[in-house]
């Protein structure tokens, strides 16, 4: 069906990011007239902290573009994601937890 497209760069505010998109946009399976693109966004520091993302492309914007899998659509997706991060609209999740200590039972002596 699709392929992976990657981007590595910085946001306008200077945050280094790495973006992995399941390319191209595809029609929404929920019955709406949106086209959807899923992906994952990392801070480009080599860590596990990431945000799973979904970008929606409205029918009116889709009609202006030559194709939802065009180079223009890719850069719209990249820049929209970078802006969302700068505007603090991305939520990161750390899926691997490393515990540095273990709680001990209280000593009553």
C-alpha cells in the first residue's frame, strides 16, 4: 500500500526532530472526506521519546494539490508537524520505563 518517508531537520525554534511518515495520504476509513497520514515524531537526540501523529488533509486542500502523494503534500505534512511541535501541540510518550530504584518495605525495628 504505502511506503515510509523520513525527514530529519529542525523546527523554526531550533528543536532537532526526526519524522517518519507512512506515505502517502490515504482516504479516511471513518467515512469522512478527509485524507489521513500517520507517522511518528522523535526528538533527534537518539532517545526513545516520541509522539505518534495523524495528519488530516481536508477535501478542499486536497483539491488544490496536484495529488495527495506529491512532493508538495510531503512538505506540507513535514512543515505542519514541525509547527505543531513549536506550538506545543504534540504529546510525547516514553514506552520504555527504566527504574533506577526499588521501593523497600518499611523497617519497624
